[in-house]
C-alpha cells in the first residue's frame, strides 16, 4: 500500500505513455470479452487509480491506498477503502467482481479470492486478470523486480496453473479464458491487439471468468 500511496502519480502516468496506452487498450479488450451478460453492480478489488474501472464501467472500487482512491473517485467510480481479504460488502452483493493484476500484490491471495467469491455469490462471477509468470512479460517484470523496481519488487507473479489452484481453493472454477499481449518486450512500441479466446501461457495477459463450482 505504501508504495502506491507514495508513487500514485508515477503509476497513473504510465497509462498515458505511448506504450501504456496500447498495452492498456489490449488488456481492456481482453476483459471486455468476458463481461457480456453479467448482472450489476460490478466491483473491482484493488481498483487503484480507477483506470480499468472507468474503462469497463465498474460501479464500485475498493483499495487500501487512499491516494489512488482519490483518482478513482475523480474518474467516476464509487470507492471505499479496504483490503481484498476483508471486503466490507454483503454476501452475493455483486454480479461481477474484477481482480485485475491485484492478486500479484496481495499479502493473502487465497483470502482475497475467498472474499471475491463470497461477495459475488452463487450466481455471480469473478474475473481475474494476470500476467502469467512464465510469459515473456512475466519474466521481464520479474527481472525488473530483482533490480528493485518500485512496483514489481513487491509483486509475485503466478503461473496459470497456480492461479487456477488458488481459485479452486476459494470454491471457484475457471469457466472461460481470453488472452492478449503476444508481442514480447522489449520493443520500442506496441500495437493494440485483438484478444484471442482460450488460455495461452505465452500471452502477456490472461483474463479468466470464474464461477462458484457447481453453478
């Protein structure tokens, strides 16, 4: 939380860079492909400065960084301070719960997913977005972490099988996956990619739609 409070402006500015715009647009397109038919309202856990919430039309965001929440509020997101592993919401309150990259920064990823499943309920969905550890992007970010990068040094990147195992432990089952960012870093510039259906370990970003097991 401290680094995101301290470096809020730096984090937010990346989305407006040339590379950031293309990468972000690719990730949003990937997430959008999983959103059809999901009942409202929607929640984003780890909403940060509200970039994804604004682009996807998420109704409510929760995050422990008050500095980031100020920016999310300015983008039209209803926000509340809180931790992913202790969400201040009722069981089944949301039709969709988004956890986009946040799992990589969670102190208690298992608890976070259990809480996401709880507030989504039996008829809701949990949509996860991660940078797979074994992808070129995951390896590049891990290398930056070893060099002391302000954000990535606090992250843990998961393989897709690890993420699915965490989801299973939280009572969730992968229903559908969509992948993007097949362009590998480093590059001088990136193009916006159309998402590909399915789960691709080599993709730099994978989104998974999960539901309570048995639904």
